[in-house]
């Protein structure tokens, strides 16, 4: 973490309302990786917004779910994205309850996947 605090991920840069999530989910996924699906929709704002969905059935431990959200938010803040609404959804299990909650290898793999998700958006390859 950079220690910059929440100012770079203020409430106006989050998707928080159920109807906002639903309107983005209605569209087709833009990008898929081994564990994630990215949904996007252009918005009328001057900045991008992010929503993260991590289901308990795919990441049974809270430590794992929170780590995934933290990594996704950090990479979103660092990405210079056009004005779009993005939802990153975990779509496959990342670990089991019996194994370790999070490892350095898992963190690195998840970080690389999320970077790959945001890459087409940074290059302007999004669909409205």
C-alpha cells in the first residue's frame, strides 16, 4: 500500500447502489481471466468508477476476499481509465477453507490477472 489514504478512492469513484451494479451486469463481460470477469459501461462522469464482487463461495475466508478487494482497488487507483463504470467479479474459486488464506504466490497471481483486466481499458478498447 502506498499510504495515500482513501482520497484516491473516494465514494464518488465507487459503484455502491444496487441499480448501478445491475445496469452494468446487464451488459456482456468485456474481459475474462482465469479467476475474474470484468463488466464495463461508459458513464457521463469525468472519471471511472469501480465495483468489486467477491462471493464467499469462491473465497471462503474473509482475509482472502478483503485481499482481493484491496488489490483490485489499488490497481484501479493506479490505472488511468476513461470514464467507465467497471465491475470486477470473482468467477472461480481461488482457494479452499482448508488451505492457507493467502500466500505471496496467490497475491502475485491475482495482481497479474487484475492488471490484465484493466489493460484493454487503458488502451481505449472498451465498448459503451
